[in-house]
C-alpha cells in the first residue's frame, strides 16, 4: 500500500506473523517516493507549484498510472507531486464556445455517464467505459490517460478520432493545440516539465449525419494494455462518406491517425469494395509491431482490418441515428 501522506511504500503486516514481518523490513529499506505533496486550489496555484519546485515535479490526478510507475521504478524520481483534483476549472463538462469541453481532472466514471459526452462523443464513451474497472474509473481521469502518452491509450485513440484539441495552461497563458501535438514518444509528452499543465479538451459537437465508434481487443490473461484498439468518426450524406477520422494503436510510437485511409474514404460511396480498400490501406500505413506479451505483427495487422470494418459499420449506422 502507498501512503499518500508520506509517500512511503507500506506493504502492510504479514499474515500469521508473530514478530517483525519480512514485508516491514523491506519497507524500512525503501526510499521515500516523493518529498512534497501539494494540493493545488487553482490552475495558477498548480503552475506556481510546478515552477517553484526544488526538484523534479509531476502532476497527479487519479494517480492510477503515476503512483504505480513511481512505486515500481518505471518513472524518474520526483521531488514534488502537484494534485489537481481540487481545481474546479478542471472538473467541468459543458458546451463552451460552440464545442464540447471536458476538464482534464474529470474522473472517467463521470465522463462516460455524462449526457453531453454521450450525445456528442460516443467513441469516447465506449473507450472510457473499458478503461480499468469501476473503482479505477472512479479515480482515473481523461487527462491522466492522455498524459501517460501510451501509443494505445483508449482515451487518446477515441479523442483523436473525435477530433479533439488539448487545452494547455502555462504562466504565459493558455493555448489550444491539436491533440496529436501533445505526444512526443512512448510514455512521453511534449508538455514542458514544470511549465505546462494539461487542463482540458475541446471536441466538435456532433452534427447531422455524423457517427463514431470505438473497439478494442484485449488478452484474457490480465495484461492491462490492449492488443489493438481502433476508433473512427465519419460524416455521411446520400450514401457517401463526406469526411472521416480514424485512429489506431499501437501502430507507432504515439497514438496514430490513419490519414491515408481517411483520404481514401472521403467522397466515396460506402460499399464493400471501399471497405476492403480501406482495410488494405490501413494495413499498409500503420506500423504494427510484434509484442512478446500481447500479439504478433501479423495478428495485429489482421485485427486492424476486422476492427476497422466494425467501427466504420457502427459509425455509419449511428450517423443515421444521430441525424439532427
């Protein structure tokens, strides 16, 4: 167990032990995971805390990723953790400036059950509903899923397909960038350390003839990362795909937009021939690789075609259901 107050790992008492437990002895030898824990009350407070931290500083929200990474040594040492879960500006879901706004600190359980998200971002609802279990979703946040920067993060893949933009705060002021600009590599973001704070996301409102869907395949043995996931958004009119966005992971070092496959679909009649052409195009442009714990390159390439057909079919049907 990780003591949030002290930052000390405490495995707890050993069952059936009458003296000092082996776990307690191990715990005594472990270093403190962090030195300072700051509960930020506002975005400006969080930015100041990051900027003035004496050593390496990280943002924490739900903590479902970062605490495990720190505890298990998969993350660089950190001096200060800045908790953003009390910042009300980052816990809002609303229509803002003609777009759907989702704060980065909103728990996933609230994201997937919110009426506005269900109405305008069905792929995000499907993706968020599959992240962890109910207890994880009560703590984990959409911002944390994106900031962890895994190439196959469910939230990231869905947000890319839904056309999301990221809102980033700094002491110089806020800026809004395409979501793809947030990622710098596997587990790395382009956010400036101790300088930038991911505060929320803007998504286009769902219009007439638009639909989206998300699907993934997982291993049953409990491996947390998907074998493959894929999301698609499209706009249809009179039997033709007017526009499309497709995201898939893992298909490269960062969450991947299949821009060549999107271009192939635009302006084309929705037919079986087109679907097969899209499957072949995606297999050619995505960089699938073999993972010793999840799947081979060949299997992922096969799955990409299966999932692409499924999400395009579902998004096509939803585009009629969602006609405004």
